[in-house]
């Protein structure tokens, strides 16, 4: 099977040139001007941007959480991701406290294997670090190709670990060559503020936001960074939202330690005014909450300064009916919002089109850095000879709008209903196969492969 993409404008994190790309089987085998090789299929990409498939390293598919399950399965979520130009996602396996990592992995494998449409990997969320768990870290890294370990400094009682466990986990992960990622907010403070607001009868979604002030994130981000520095373990802060938290990391850069920062598309584009809509605000109840305009400025600047390395989604969708579980109590609204399908187009439209970031930066933060940090580069995240042919053909001139009535995510509202977008994903290739073409998915359930990842220490 061979395919030739002709005359596209090829964009990587560092390059920008017009060329043809030859794909044989699942990989790119030649790149050049006016390639003369014959191919079974030819795509004319004149006038189009040809970029690596997006990598979203923060999604929650079919995840048990807050008394329900996120509403996209591995099938519907990865299919929606492909429609939006994201060819690989990293989902979270959650260890149940009192149980092993392996048990949790078996459960997630049962849901994802044979159902995912797009490629995927797993982070392992460690919620109970003990002597047994410690012994499993090596197994995850060496045998399963799971090299990143997620921790929660919040969600007290369910997912949160304390600093003692964090320190011990980091020591072990460092030993095994992996990376520790973190939901960095101060769980004790948040727990207290939630209880205080509820005791005062403050029960609307607005109080979700008011229970997680900036300081809760700034403090935890600084604490995590310090523990990472002490243990020498590479760290990655997920869904960083605000100036205070980014400043805590900025201080650490003086120590030349490896702490990577992810923000998510919603924190760049939406602000806390979305909590002034009565119960409709539940659509944007997520943790951490949306912040202020000044924080959006800080995040865009952080991207351009190289301090914010990745833009993900934290895709964690719930149907409106599920959100209504918290109609009378904001603390029962399942946290999360849908964006897996929208990230690449929103970031292009609001970032590149509006000249906040360059095209190369776009590819860097949406494709290349996630591949590098999480041990998939250069197989994924770039356009190069030998890399998987995960490619998007993108029309920068096409305008369209986002809506729940046209999206492919399994959720009955859009957090971006009616948003006007400049630029559209036209064709998506996944490992050499046309996976999406003009809005139609061309690959079946089960086409998605689990991607075993290399050690962080082997790449960065
Ligand atoms: O609100 C969120 N972020 N939901 C998903 C779980 C998490 O904290 O990432
Ligand atoms: Zn989180
Ligand atoms: Zn998350």
C-alpha cells in the first residue's frame, strides 16, 4: 500500500517548505520536491498545510469518576479525536486504592483494546503508593511501555496522595527512567473551602470556582516542583491554568530541572465569566476552574517563552443529565468538559490565525512536545522519514463553526457552541491509512493501536 501527498506546505516544529511525501505501508519513506515514485493513491495538497497528527496527552475516556463514567468511550473518543486532527491520545488508568496497578491496567485494556479507532497510550495514575505498588513501577515501564505516572494532589479521599507518597513515588520513578505527572492543587484547602461554601448554603456552580482560588494551584505547583527537584525526578504539571502557578514553575527554571508544563485549550480561550450563567455554568465545571483574562495572557506568553510546553484538552465529557447530578450542590457536578475534537482547530484559529503563535509553535505544542516528553518521538509527533504516517491535511482558508449538532463526541452539548473557526482539518492519515476524509471516518472500530512508550530518560 502506498500513498503520495503532493505539493503540500509541510510544517513541523522547525520547518516550513513545499514538498511531496511518499508513504509506504504505515510510515513515511520519502520527502522531496516533485517525487517521481508511483503510488497507489495520490492526494493533491496544493494550498493546504500538511502537519503531523495531533497528540493529546490528557484525555479521560470511559473513566469512572464522581459517581459516573465520562461519556466518550475509547471508540467514540478516539474517533472524534481523529475528526479533529488528533491521531494519538494518552488516556488515564486509575489505580483503585487498596488494589494493584496491574488490576487497573487490565480493566482499562478491557475497555480500549479492540475498540479504539485512533492510536492511544495510557498514563498510570497512582492513588495508593505502597511497597507492592513500588514493585509494579518497573513492570509498567519495562513490560507495558507505560512510562508516565499520574498523581493527584487533590480529590481528597478518592485519588489524592500525600507528600510522603509523592516523594517515595518520585524516587522510584526516577530510578526506572520515567516521569511523574500531577494535578497540582492543594486538596486540603479546596476540601475546606468546598465545605465552608456548602455550610453557608452557597451551592451554585459559581462556588466550584470560588472554592479553588489561584493560590491553591500556585502553592501545589511550587510544592510539586520542589519535591521533583529534591528527588531529581522529571515532572509534568497537567492543566496549569494561572499566573501564580506558572510563576512557581518559573522560579524552578533557575535550577535547570525538568518540569514540563501543560495547559489546556479552555484555559487559553475561556474565562471565569462562564460561571455567571446560573446552572448552565455546569458545562464548564472542571478542575482547576476557568480563570481570569490576565491568566490567559500569562499562558499565551508562557507558550512563546517556552515555559508552557504542551496544549492538551483534559477531555472529560459528561452528558447534561450527568451534570445535573449537581443541580442542588456544585460539589456533585462531575468535573470536566469536552474538547478532544476541537483542540487542533481552536488552537489554529485562536492561536495561529490571530497571530498569537507561529505555525511552527503550533506543531511544537500540539504534536511534537507531547511526543518527546511522553516517549513517542520520532515515531509520532513529526513528519520525517521513518516516522509513522500520522498526517493532517489542513485547509487554512476554510471557515466553519462548532456545534453539538455536528460534532462526533458522545456528549449532548458543546462548550464552544457557535464558535467561528478559521481553518479546517480536511484529511487525516493514521499510520498510512486515510482515517478521515471530508468529515467521514474511513477506519473501523479497533484500528487504533496501543503505543508502547520509551522512557523519558531515553529521549529528553
Ligand atoms: O475537571 C477535570 N479536570 N476532570 C477530569 C479529572 C482531572 O482532574 O483531570
Ligand atoms: Zn486534573
Ligand atoms: Zn484530567
